[in-house]
C-alpha cells in the first residue's frame, strides 16, 4: 500500500513523494501471530477482581459527579 504526500519544498518537488504505509508485507501477519500466541488475556483475567473494584469506583465517582446537576435540572 502506498500513500502519497503533498509537499512544497523545492528539494522534494522533483523526487518521488510516496511512502509505504506497511513497510514489511508480513507486519500484520506477525501482529496477528503475536496476539494469538501471547497470554495477554490470561493476565487480564488474573487481575479480574482488581478490575472489578476499579470499575465500581469509577461508577461511584461518576454518580457523585452527575447526581447534583441532574437533581438541579429535575427540580427547577
């Protein structure tokens, strides 16, 4: 895949201004292999309890932030 770039510099005007978007043809294949063979999903599942508490904390903070304006809008 080639991406064209527009430039107005004199030294590049006469040259080819194309740049390959994927320099290596196998980069997507290597990324797919890395995701498939690594154990990143097991690491996330091992941290499940901590992630649950973090989500509960974010929900409580969001509720404390949004409740006063909502009550003000409803009762004015």
